[in-house]
């Protein structure tokens, strides 16, 4: 039994009724492939390309569009063979069968020349390819044009692929997404083999997965390469492995089910309010609702069901059929009981005031760059992303390409992330598209999630390498529906320039106002105000055109800004962020901090800011030398980070955020 259901009449009717757009896109790509024309526009194509490439005669399986070998790899993964099979179900046109067989046979004939296999037969591509073959084969084989000799050739190729995947597994694969993509192919292929081979491949595949899961997946559910794109590729593999086992009446091992549960939970914790994944690491701006629909049905999870709708069930219909549709429709939609949260092992804190698409969202990335070779990692430690009122304000820049180009370096280095830099240098040293030197390590990570406030902080080692080293720390206080207060601390005995970077989506109107605010200027809806609180006349605020890549192979202009603090030694650079559709009256003033004996503390020892928004007052107090006893505005305090909040007619409440 294959991974897809055999409910032909139901599928034809259901996909056109519920998911007409996705069905039309699948048929469009399938028809192009039948004409030897290829595009890679499926939402989860790892290296997308919207530009059509046509081969007038035979297909060149080593062709690298724009010199990018990733295009050749995508060509050889052959998702279009799965989609030709799906198009055959919907349109019942035998031309699809003719071209499926032609492309399949042409690929086999070309690969008799083993010198092309550097492009056509990598392990990862072989694993992906057989899963696509099997999806298409499940429907194409039902055609009267499919012969016994076609089946024999197909099974021969499956066996060759399976033997290759079985014997070529390495230590690297145990800690890379490659391993899961290879094993998904191996295990699905096993079910068409003889009983002895089937058992051997499934048993070995599951043993490898059991070893891989703790090596690759944190306890908090995030995949250790720290890239949502590849987190979801691994999750996809584990879901398909679960399904193929279930459909063949084999109990799914608990280590797989547990990993799938944890990974789905990490997915919705990371999810932006618009239901897309953040573009951390090598990730695209991809909608998550299709995979939530699959997870909701697979795991009976009402929380996943809450984040998706019927128009996002295209893949779910092919996996689960009519029973899956009824199950999806019957599931309650219950959002998680928490909002802000922390992925402790991964080092990502998420601040929210709810799960709605208009709610506030700030992602604070303070984890490591990524395990194994850090190839998919970007230099984004202390990076933040922000959405509010249904609008993206601060966001990651994406990836654009894997080629060794200026753009690849631009999108990977720290300057292209909403983080801080010293002397304009990236925190980690870029070597090439897949390698880093002296990768910044996070230190002193701390977070606290309370009903009234949320807090997180971290530093990193990136600038310890300088002749006059600098230790950087970012602290964030979030008061839901009110503001985010960010304190960047630079500790050094030398003199440096320090930069805070802010990157906005394309078409964002951004201005440095006469009030000393970096502000978006939309005519309606929410706007963001970023207010630097320790900027002098010597310092600069620069707004310029930057670059944004929401999808691989796509790039556009987008505004970027940075605040540069010049000729500083140790220095604290706080800023306040407010996002609202209504204008708020904001007053901020610095308050003195004293020793218990009344002596005023230096700014290098402690700072405090009074924030008044629409008449409501808070005082935020930070000891920069560790926990200490302090006097501020008549309050005697003890701790490292303290919030004093006015409680209307009930006086003040003091929150000891970090003791």
C-alpha cells in the first residue's frame, strides 16, 4: 500500500471542491513537465525557481540554470512525476501516463553514463526521488497503458535506489536532514521488495532513525540545524514514515511519534501570526497551514486544527482520503492555553499576546548557529523579528541562493539581521556558502514568562576575538499590548563603533522623524515606532535600500536602517518599540540610580528609564554589574532587572524580573 489513498472518485471531486487553486497549480506544473518544461514552485520545493526552463529535445539532467547546481538537483528529485500522477487522477488523460513513462525511461537511459551522477544521484536526491516516483506510480500503474514490463523496470530501479540508500549511509547523515530524506525513501521503497529485503531495510531504517532523533532534534522539538525550512523537511519525512507504517499495519515506534509531536509543537511556537514560518537560517517565507492540517488529522490535535482551514487541506486529502476529511471537519479548534514561550534548548524566545493573526509577536533568536557544519546557519544571534496588527515590521532577509556570490554572503552575515554589530563586523567570520570560522556562541541565556510581563536576555562571544574584545548582551522586556524595551549592552576597554540593525519588508515606508524616532508611515493600520534612548549628535541613523529574499531565486529591494554609536568604550544602547494603529502619547526620561548610601551610580553600573504611555507609568531598572541593591525614585530594590509598574489608584507593583 502506498503513501497516498486510492480513492480516485473521492479525490477528483474533493481536491477541486476544497483546494481548487492548489489543484490547478499541480496540473499546471504537470502539463509543463509533459512538454519538457520545468518550474519548481511547490510551496515546499527546497530551491524554488519560477522561471520556466524548456528542453527542446532530450532533458539535460546536469543542466544548471544560471550556473546554480541546485537547479539540477531539483530537476533530479522529480516531484513532477508525483504531480503527473496526481493530475492523471483529476483529468483522467492518458497523455500523462505516456509522458510519465517517457521521462522515467529517459532518466534511466541517461544515467547509464555514470559520470553524470554527481548531479543526478546524490543520496539526498535519490531518497526524495523514490518517494516522488512512488506517489506517481500509485496512480499511473492503474492505466491500461501501464504494462508488466513497465512494472518490472520500475521495481528494478526501486531496488537499485534502495540498495544505494541502504549501503551509503554515513556518520554525517545521522546529524543532517539528509539522513531523514534518505531513510524516508528507503523505508517507502522497502514495501515493494521481497519479504527478506523489506524486513532488512525497514528494520535498519528504523534503527537509524532511533539513533538520529536525539542527535538531530532538541527536547523542545526544534531540529538542530536551526532552520525552519529544514526542520519541516525532517518533520515531513517522519510524518510520511509514520503513515506508510500505519497503512501497512506496522506499529509506529514511540520514538517517531514522540518526535513528530514535539516537532509540531515547536512549529506552532515559532509560527508568525500570518501562519508562516520565520525565515531563520536558510528558510523561505512558507505558509504552514498545509502541514498543520496533516498533523491535526494524524495526531488528533485540536491545537493544530486551530491554525488551519479547509482551503489548506490539499496534501491532507491525498494522505488521508474521505475519512481524513471527516476527521478534520469534526476536530475542535482549541488554541494553546499559553501565548509567550521559550524553546529552551534551541535558544529562541517568542513573545505574544495571543494567537490571532492581528496579535503581537516578537521572536528573539539567541541560540547557536546550528549543529553539524553550521551550513544552513546564519550569523543571527540576538536577532529579533516583529509583527503586530497583522503587519510584518522587522523580519529576516531570507537566503536567495546557495551559490558562492556576494548575495549569499550578504544574506548570511549579521548586518542583514535585526541584531547588533561592532565596527561593522559580522559576529562570526564568513568563509564560504557552507562554512564559518569562530562562530559566535551564545552565553548567559535567561528568560522569564509571567502574566504581566515577559523577559529574555542573552549575550554571545562573537567579538571576543577583537584586539580590544567586546562582550555584547541584549535584554528584552515585553509588556503585552504596550511596548517592547530592548537594552543592548557593549562592554569593552577599547573604543569602537556599535550598530543596531533594523530590516523591514519590501514597500515599507520608513522615516527618521523630527521627534527622534525610526518610524513606519503607513496611512492606515498599525505602525511601528523605534525610539533610541541614548543617541547623541555624534551618532548616525541611516536608512538605505537593502535586499529581501522571500523565496529561493527571488530578490527584491526592502528598506534597512541602522543606528551607529560612534567612538564608545563600554556603552548601553536602549530603544523602545511601540506598534499600534492608534497614536499613543509617549514620554521617556532617564532616572538616576543610587547606592544605598545615596551616591549616584555611573551609567556603566546601572541605568533606569521611566516610560509613560497614555498616562500609565513604568520604571525599568537594570544593574549592569550583576544583582545589586539600588535606590530609584524612592524605591529600594535588590536584583539585576526590576520593573516598577503603576497600578492606577493602587500604588505601584514591583516585579523582580531577574534577581
